[in-house]
C-alpha cells in the first residue's frame, strides 16, 4: 500500500474526504477505473493457448466448463499473497523428514543440529526437547488440518 490518497464524494456530509488507497502499487499512478492494457504479444499468446485448449478439450465449448477453466487460469496467474506467520524452521523440516524415514531421534539430532556434539549435556537436552516438541506440534497441526489424530508416543 502506498501513501497515495483517493478522493471520495461524501454527499451526505456535503464535502470530500481523503481515504488511504488500497490499490496495488502498480496501479497507483493510474486513474480510478482505468487499468493498464495487456501487450499485443500477451493477447496473441493467450489467444493461441485458448484455441489450442479448445481443440484438445472439446468439453470446453460448454460455457460453464469454459468459465471454470477461465477462473482456474485467473487464480493461477494472480499474484500470491504473502504467507503469514514466522518462517518455517529448516531444522524442524528436516527432522520431520528423517523421522518419517524411520530414523531414531539420536541420529536425527546429530544430522539436524549443527555442532550438536560441541554442546554441553544440558544444552543437548534443551535442544532435543525443543526439536521434539516442534516436530510434534507440526505433525499435530498437519493432522488436524487433514482430520487425523496423532496419538502421543509412548515412552
């Protein structure tokens, strides 16, 4: 979002007010309602692709299916939103992968944590518990999204 403001008519209040713009930065300099045009090369390429798809898949001649295909293409071309939350931990990612391969925790810790052997025993215990808890929570979160349930490991 930029600092550009748009003027909106507030006829109930009898005046104009400035409202912060919610338009993408690429459209900040364009007038409201006017969008940049596609280049002729893009239009030509999209037309070729649409014609090729219509020949290869005759079911796209049905309006409902063609509309669904157009919406899918739009969703694929639209800019992706920034993912929320903190970035994923590389150590937890690789620990999950190694655990799914069946490696025991002792080997996983040596492979995942740099300088694990140089840590004191208290640090090793702390790091082991931190990684195990993070892996457990990641697996639990994924299972809840899928609808499965994780049974806590028995000791």
